[in-house]
């Protein structure tokens, strides 16, 4: 079937937040249909959102969790991106946690609450398939990120991301590979992989995970996640295996969401035995696009 003959009527309609999409998103959208774009916008996937040139974003998440053996916990995170007035749309002011990472949802860590930091990000390149930006943080720190997107077929999409960063005295690099397969307008399967090297421990951290997205309605969706993470320092071992389900719904206002997230982690430190831990989270999120 020719590209101009593809029928997109069965794809999901876009929420208001889709206004943030630019040419690069439209290109992917026309090749892989709309499910991947819809899920990334509804779940606010940071890896995709960072490539958008247009629009400002405020995302405030509040997690109320019960952790097995530890009791109830509360965690809040704020992430925002604004244009600097009268400068250029390529330069943005970014507010995010200093431990912010695109893959935290699929590959959770055990770090304590981190402080919010200010950063300046400059989008050097953003074309249909490639993007390149640079970021300077106030801690201080610096990061360069390059991303290449290749539509293998109408149903299969490859995304490769390379990062190099400096955080105080720590230098590191991260390589990420994502493969999206659009099973149907209601289901999307994503295979995510990453490898990170940091010179303070002179070792690697590796991870691989699967996410299955399910569309219920334009206000409701589910994601099922399974992942494993390993390292080679001080020896080779699996540091965590993660399994979770996320139910997300938009209620009351276009900018208000809640999530229910039951999850189970089998984690291990270098000097301890492997332990299992159940966690249940109610997440309340306020999300503004193009304010």
C-alpha cells in the first residue's frame, strides 16, 4: 500500500497535549501510525517529549506509596521546561530532579529524594530523524545527547540515543536502544535497552526491559512492564528485576491525571542476598503543555 493510501482512521485521536509535537513527531506518526505517538504523549515518555521543539511543559508528580517492610512513603517531583523570552526557541530553561533519568519508570533505582536543579538546554539540531542538544546544570554539570530515529516499517520503529555527561567529578556515557512494534491501534510493544559507563567505579550498568501498552479509551490506558538490570562492579550480578502494571487515567480536568502502580522488585546489593519487595503507589499528576 502506498504511503498516501494508508488509512489512519483506526488510529487513536490525539489528546490536547499532542500540540507539542513538531515535524519530527509528525514524520514518525506518518510511518508508524498513531499508537506509538498516542501512548508516549498519554504516559508522557520523557525520551520522546525531550525532542519536541514547540511548547512549554510543567509536570508535577506526587507519589503516595506503601512499601513492604518500610511502611508509607511520599515523594514529589517537579519537571518543567520554558522558553527564555526574547532569546531563541532553541534555548530553554529546564527544572528537573538532579537524578532525573529517562528510564526510571522501567528501570527503577533505590536513591533517596533528589533536589531540583536548574539547567539550560540548547537544541542544536532537530530534524525528521535526528536530534542533538546540549545541557548545562547548576550543580554544575553538562550533557550532550544525540538521537536517531529510523522507521524500519509501518509497524516497526528503531530509536538510538547516545549521551555523554559530566556531573561534578563524575564522567559517564549512556547508550539507549528502543524498538517499537505497533501490534494494533490498541497495543504497542516496546523493547528498551541501555548501557551506562561511569568513571568513578570504572564499570558498566546494563538493562533490558519490555513494556506493553494497552489503549482503553482516550482517557484511560494500561502499561505492563518487565525489566532486569545488571552490573559488572564489584563483580557480575543482576542488581534488580522489576515487574509492574500502571493504570493511568485523565479525570476532572485535561491537566489532571492519576495512576495506580503495583510493582515488585527483586533487588540485590554487592554484599547482601537478593530480596523481594512489593510496592503500591497512587500517583497524582498535574500536567500542563503549551501554557
